[in-house]
């Protein structure tokens, strides 16, 4: 089990969200390209195409911000887990140790 696994998760949902944003941005960009009108008389399609392109750009920027944030969070968690000490077993107390702290009373 990794440190902070229960509170943060494994990042899979974040990666899926980033990929979904990138896919949606790509689909909007493709739609904007194909909707662009061949002449000025179809100016309405040009307006829709520009709206699609701006939305695709916004989604791309948002996906990049999310990816940078996820990378930074994973890096901080990796730094914390690298510096953490591994659990070690301790030795059993001997009779001399128990006598020294007067734990054995006869």
C-alpha cells in the first residue's frame, strides 16, 4: 500500500479525465476544421467553427494544467515516500533490560 493511497487514490480517474479532455478537444478541432465554410455567404458556419476552435483551445489548456497538477502531486508523494523510513523489527527485551527498569517484581 502506498502512502496516502486511500485519500488521493492511484490517479487513474485523473488520467482518464485528462485523456477525455484531450479527446474532446481533438474532436472539436476536427469539427471546427470541417465546418469552416467555403464562402462568406455561409458565415453562420464560420461563427460555429470559431466557437468550436476556441472551445478546443480552452480544453487543451485545461488538460495541460490538469496534467501538470497531477505530475506535481505524484512527484510530492514520491518524495515523501522515498524519505520515509521502512519499518524494522525490534529486538526482544532481555531479563537484564527488564531488571534494569525494575519490570520484574518477584
